[in-house]
């Protein structure tokens, strides 16, 4: 049995928040920094999925809330799923659910966050 190395690229696209949300640049940077911390486990989930289906790719857009007071990421839903793999979707949601802002806000912060999945090469 030979071992193949699958290289996967998961591009965590920078959060583009609109000024109407009341989300300051510090909160956006904190959210982006938290999302970067899960890039490796999400990339691993995608690499495993590529072993099953080499054609998997596409954008996944998450919607979630940073809870008031704690900053815990909750109410996580996938609003766009071009990848179409339930295991990747579950993995991403589970990883995001582990996160929280380093500087929690007094009010809830609602986020729409895109992640682009594509094999390297």
C-alpha cells in the first residue's frame, strides 16, 4: 500500500464588515485572528475529504455570532456551501464553535465569514 500526500489549501478570506454593523477594526482583526487559529484543523478535514473525492472545492460561507460578554462564537450556520461535503461542513462548524473573542464586546457581534477550499497545485 502506498502513501499519498494530499496538499490542501484553505484560504480564510479576510472578513469584510460593512460600517453599518458597528463592528470596529479591532473586532474584525480579533475575529480574523481567531479564525486563523483553526486553519490547520480545517485544512486537515478538507485533506481527508479530498482523499474521498478529489473534485471537492468551493466557497463555504459561515454565519455566526460572537456572544455578548463572553465573545464565544455561537449560532453557527453555513449559509453557502459549494463544497457539499457534510464531514467538512461539520468539521468547520465544530472548529468555529471552539472559538471566542480575546476582547469580548458588550453587545453581540454577527459575522458572515467566507472560507475558500481548493486543492493545491
